[in-house]
C-alpha cells in the first residue's frame, strides 16, 4: 500500500516469501512515517478477534461505523487520520464515520489471510478493448450473443410470478429458460414487476442505494513524481489516484503525466458537505488542483504556475456501488430469489466481498451456481433470511407498477457521464436530489 504525504510516498511493504499474517504485521512495523510503535501496538488487539473468529466477527461489526469501532476498542485517534480516512474513501467513497466497519475488516481479513491479498494491478489499456472485448469474444466463440443498445422496457410475469419474457423498448419480446439481472440496485428497483412489489426479498432493496462518485482524468505538460502503484491520499476530497503514464502500457509516457483520481466524498448523500455532482467541471478541477498542490507543493500550484494542466475530463457517476453505511449487510439479498427462473447478480447482492469488482465477480459466480444447480435439479443454495425490520413493514406494502427507466444515456442505467446537457437533464428527471445546490464551496486549508 502506498500513501502520499506532502510530495513523498510512504509504503506498507508486503515482503515476498513471508506468509500471511506475518507479512502484514511486518509491513505495519517496518513503516516508520505514519504511526508510532505504541500506536501500532494499540491497533493490534481489536483486530485479533478477526483472526480467531473470522467471518462471523466481521459480519457482526456491520452495525458500527469505522469511527464507532475505533472508539469502542480504544484504538488511537491518529490511525483514523493516517490510515482509515484513506481506506474508507478508497473502499466506498465515504468517510470513516459513515462507513460500516465490516467493509474495512473484510479488506484487512484478506491482507491477514492471503499471502497475495494486497496485490493490485492495472489493465494495460482502455476497458472497452482490454476488458469488454475479450469477454464478448469468449461468449460469441461459444455460440452466445451480446446485444448492446437493446434497452429493456419491462420484466413481464406469468400468473404465478415467474418471468414470462422481457419486453424490449423496440417491442421485441425476449423469452428464455433463465433470467439473470446484474443491474445496479438503483436500476433494479425501478424494474421490479407489480407481482413482486410486495415480496420481502425485493422490498429489502429499498434499504440499499448507490453512492455518488466523481472520476477525474488530468493531463499535465511534464512528468510528475510517481510510483507504479495505486496511491492512497488523506486529502479531504481525493481518495485514490494513479499516474497512468507510469502504471498503464497504453498511456505510458516518460515526459508527461496523466493522472486518474477518485474525487470523494462528493455529495451530502455520501456524507460530504458540498454537492460536487451539481458543480461545474471548472469548479471541480479548481478544487482538485488545490488538493494536488497540497500533496505535491514543489510540483503543482493551484494557479497553474508550475506543472501546466493541458486538458481534463470529469466523469460523474450519481449512483455507483451501494452505500455501505452501518447496518446495510442484512438487507443484501441472496442471488437466489423466490422467482423460479429469475436470479440476481451484482456486487450489492449477498457475498463476502464489498461493493467492488471482486464482489461483482463473486456475485456472478454465485448466480451462475444457482442457475447451474437448478438446471440439474439441485436446490443447494437457500434463500437468505429476511431481516425482521423488513418484515415489520410488510403490512404497509401495496402492489405498484414498476417505474421503469426513462432515457437512453449512461446516467439512466447507473453509469457515469460527463456534464453534458443531456446527462444533466436525465439526472434532473430521475434523481433530482443529486442536483440540490449546497451553497458556496468551502475553502480548504
């Protein structure tokens, strides 16, 4: 793990050849810049139950925020400033006082139990070519089809509640033996059919929502100090970043830097004080340059008098991964549903990882197992038990027609977009809370 401190990089180095959890302990002890020896020793005891009890202990901490957990177990406050702020914003784009401790413990459990649990890697090029295309090629080579620009209008059900077909916006009807949804939770909620609208398995999704995040791409006229790794920042606005001119083959450049950064928390929904989603690109870039100047004072100045910003792109994702605030894990549904031919996937469904690429892959595997087991007549995976707080509301539920998704842009389907007029119009129609003006931008010192 690499952290940025005023133009310098400090690391927790996991040495090869040393097994977990000893490599994790050695990495913590060998770093001399972030925590004192006494602070490190104070941090260890609260984490011991995770080693002894494993996943049950991790799951039981979901009702506590990271800050609550720290104070309950007497961890030093400075570990919040030095480590947990950066980890929380990297893991779920929110601050430690809003994030469930289960999320942090899930990540730390991998560090403690897997020799290579902290390995990080970058695609060697852009996602459409280097990630999506190989997947499409794999599917098509085995007789499958991948359809794009084919929007679903409605999930149509039979009298028994099973899926009859998908009605497309084009009017076409798609019939299948099995249906799997990997839509984001905020989009899936808009497609729940009337026949399912009072089923607890689907109503528990009301307790989950995606969290806003902003990604920024910045091209500079000179090479900045960089490392070939993902970097964690303790900045109030910046979460993690990487110099893609160093870490990625396609963007490699020995003379100029191209930074990709996560700007978070970026709205009150995510616990921030300013609604950056509603601000202009220029305001966001100005704030980012100010933060970069604080991190790299010898190389970057907010007024552009040092490294020159050549161009930039700001991508807003109003609803990204589900907000892992305390108490949400109990509402994440199993991949198996009460509907005999419909299965859920997505990182927000119930699985041991957080909302992440790893969580999405694992949820996809679990969904595939549900379908495969059903195909051979095995019902090996039970439905996840519905929490009592959901059942307590059941008397108030009434059947409702699905809201559906309006519009064709990426915002409509839970993806990110630049700040074009169409995207803002779509956001104003589907999620107006995201554009509420929170007033003047605070001055960070």
